[in-house]
C-alpha cells in the first residue's frame, strides 16, 4: 500500500489515557466518545482541529497513524495498547509532523548549534493543576518504612492513589502536601514539597498513583504527618510542580545522578522509567548515592538488585563502623575516567539532589576530574546549564 493512498487517523493511546474525559468535553463536534474500556476518536467525524491535544493531561491523545484502513470504533474500544504503525512505502511523501513537534525541535537545538534529540515528554510537564484552594484528594494506598528497623533514619515509601482525578506527573516533578490543622498562631499549616519517586505510569504500572520518599524529621509537622499516614487515609495534594528538573526522554541520554538520602526519590523515578519503558536505551545511567550505612539507605535492597546493564551504581557510606568515611564526591573521584568520558558527551545530563552541603563537594570533585582530563568544568557546566543538561535540587 503506497502512503499517498493511506489516511491519517487520530488515535488515543489506551495505555496512557487516564479516562479523565477532558478530550470528550473539549471536542466541538463530538468526534470523541468512550465506553467502559476506552476513549476513542471517530475517524468519520474527526476534522483534526487538534483542540483536544493540549488540554489532555497525559498526551495520550496525540497519536496520528497512517493507516490503509481506518480503525473502527469497535476495534478501538477493544484495545489495551495502540496497534503498531503501518510502514509507508519508501517513495511515500513524508507526513507532516503532528502538533508542536517542530517547535520543540527548534528549542532543543543547542547553543553551540549542534542538534540534541528533543525531550518529547518535556513538552508536557503539567504544573499547578491543583492549588491550596482547590487541592486534589488522594487516598493512601500504602505506607512502608524503607530503612532498616534498627536504622536511625526513619524513611518511608508512601503510595498515593488519585482515583478518577487527573494527576499527571513526569519523572523529576514534585507535589505539595497540605498537613491538616493550624500552627501555634492559628494559621493553616504550610504546604511541603516532595519529589515524586515513581515514573509517569504510576507506582504500580498503569495505575493512577504515585509514590513519595519521606524522612521523618524530629518535630517536623509535615514529615511526621506523612510518615504516620495509614492505608485509606485521605491527603490534600497540590501540584504537580517543576518544569526544569525533568528526566531527558531520549534514548541516547546519559544521566549522571548524584544524591544523598531522600534525594534519591527522583532518581528512582528516572530508573524505573528506563527499566519499564526504555529497555533499549543506549544512554547510560550512572548513580552516586550517599548514606550513613546500607541500612540507612532508602531502597537499598531493590537498588542493589538492578542489573549493571541498566544502571552503574556507586554507593558511598559515611558511618560504617571501622571503615573510613565516604561521600559521593569520593566515589566520583574513584570513577573519574568514566565520569569524564560521559561529561565530554553532548548527550550527558547531570542531576544533583539531596543535602545542600554536597553541592560544594561535588563541584570541587568535578573541577578536579575535568581538569586532569582536558575538560574545563566551569565552562562545561555553564554550557550544560544553558542547554538544560545540569540541574540541582538541594535542601
Ligand atoms: P554524614 O555521616 O557525615 O552525616 P543524612 O543521613 O543526614 O540524610 O545524610 C546522607 C548522607 O550524606 C550521609 O552519608 C552524610 O554523611 C552525607 N553528607 C553529609 N554532608 C555531606 C556533604 N557535605 N557532602 C556529601 N555528603 C554529605
């Protein structure tokens, strides 16, 4: 079948769609409908006005397949996944690219003029969908301690379920939690921000939930509230927040992740995204993770089970009895050759998350590592910042 005789069909990806009904509400000509299983687009009605595309919280709406025979509504209702694209013949004219892809490519052109692959997902970081005045209400699906029972740090993995509310997040985004009650001066408690620890398709794949990694802080209002939550409790949530500290979405991206303690949360999301949906990625994941001991390191068990082919894990323990103190920057120095090789690539992104104090130590290590290998870290860092390839979130 020659592509010139093929038709372009607007389809909704059932694996991503969260059934929020936004598209059906938006469509001015009732071309979108649904049954108990799926939301679908009627080929005979859709005029490709694309008004439904930008309101869609997940991007599930933005699929345009070349088809030799349009899929019927009944066929679309039965899908769990989109069918594979048909291959146009070699002499087929190129199809126009849908939506904003051309604009996104423009933005992704680096300051040096070389072209970076576009982070497609970064076109859709939704922020401020829910506010203090109009929060989402999530249900606690689980709350688990993830540091050893004997460990000093009491760190919890909390799963929040959003039911039928649209709460789309990308890896690297945060949410706000509003603790109930008032402070000593009678004012409502302030909202606290927590990084999301699960990938975009949910803590449980294809469920409308997400997870957080929260450390109990002595006297802390929000951390104690969150760490004490019981299954089926409800929580007021704001956000999502953040449109810069986002996982690069292209398969060639090398991602260097440097963290301490609960700073690991976004990197769990990045790693799970790669593990679940990007097994064929050619870019490397390199993690430097600092904690007092193995027992104090959140997700120690699951993390150490991940294969070396997925992630290059470097742990730094600072308080193991009888052993010298190790910080992430010490491990970075030990891996200097490999780290420098990654830093020299325009496909490499660096993310730092955790204690404020680690910033200076990491910077000094990077200066040293680069200097000894013919790279100028301050200049490279400035270029990486300009290109959105260097991000820091510390507290
Ligand atoms: P330390 O044992 O010296 O406190 P925490 O458990 O307090 O969240 O800290 C996580 C890890 O970060 C610990 O191993 C801690 O070491 C380490 N750490 C503390 N300060 C720094 C720093 N300036 N640079 C790197 N790591 C640090």
